[in-house]
């Protein structure tokens, strides 16, 4: 098959490159995961080996894929990781400068999740408080925030958290939990259909994708959260002089 043959004006190797790149961005293909063999990709996309190799070269040149001689090709997306010494809040928006920040609770319930229970060092089966919220600036949704905490440890949390409640302030006041540090994994993704709907996106824009584990004064895991933030409206700022000064702010 001719490797320069086009579909809707786009060369086939670029179609393959874009398809694999999107799967990496959406975390369908994960960091360090081995890609299918060249032979399998040829069969999957019904193209020649030359076409597949051209697509893989684009991914390699972009740093998304690394090829190891005799072993194959692997996803090479490296996430930025950092351990912070202070925590600003349930989401990481800096305090509003000229617009009003607002939280809207979408869901709160008790559930079980073995993977998150392990992160929080809880014995299974463990009931978790799950809270899902949207963060708005003005009337514009900016982020989707999900949090999981131990239901046994914080028995009144589910009913006492409201849209105007600061989660961390509530934990400090009610349970005397001092928040000491957190650990984040940050990457970028393209929005899913649900995320696009909740964030009222009319165009496809990149999102910051953040996993965060919060620790108390005894270095015990307190909360695990996952949130996505609009990359076209917000910028993730890191002050290298003081890594506690890490926050989202509006793009200028």
C-alpha cells in the first residue's frame, strides 16, 4: 500500500500518528506501556510497514514514544511529580483576583474503591466519602474536582460538606487534622465527552490532569483527589524559589 495515500487530504501515516497520540493523551496508552508490534499495527490500520514506521518516527521525534532495539516501542510520556509543603485548598485555584470563585457539588456518596483505599492506606473493604464538584470562575466552569476520604475516619463529612464549605478548614476545625503536605502527578489530556459537557467546551482544548494525595501532620494520607483544569483558560504556575507556591491562575 502506498504510504503517501491520503484520507480526506491527510497522509495515512499522519492519521496513524494522530490516532496513537490521542490514545496517549487520553491515557488509553499509559506511560511505559509497550505499543503493539509493527506487524500488528500494519494489520490494524491496513497499511504497509513503511507507513507504520513513519508514524512511529513522528511519535519518537515528539518524545511520546521511545523504541528499544529488539524490544519494541514504548509510551514515553513523563509526568511532572512534586511533593508540596503547603496546601491551598480543595482545588488549586489561587484566590480570585477580579472574579468570583464558586463550587457546585455534582455528587456525594459512600462507595468503595480498592485502588484508592490502598493509596489512603486503609484496610479493605473500606467505605470512602466521594465528593465531585465543579469549580467556576464567574459563571464559567474551569475545573472538575473529585475527592475520596475515609468514611470511618470522617463519619459526618458526607452530610456536612456544602458548596460554600472549605473541606480542609472543616477537617481542621472538626477533626483537628493539620494538613502538612501533598504529592501531585500532573499531565495533560484531551477532554472526554463527559468532561467537555461539564466544562461547557465548544472546542477541543487540552486539560491539566492532576492526581493529588494529601498528608496530615503525622505524614498519614488524608485525602486522594483527581481534577482536570482547562488548559486554555488557566496556567499552572510554579515558583522555583518556594515550591509551595504552586497554583492555577487565569491566563492573560
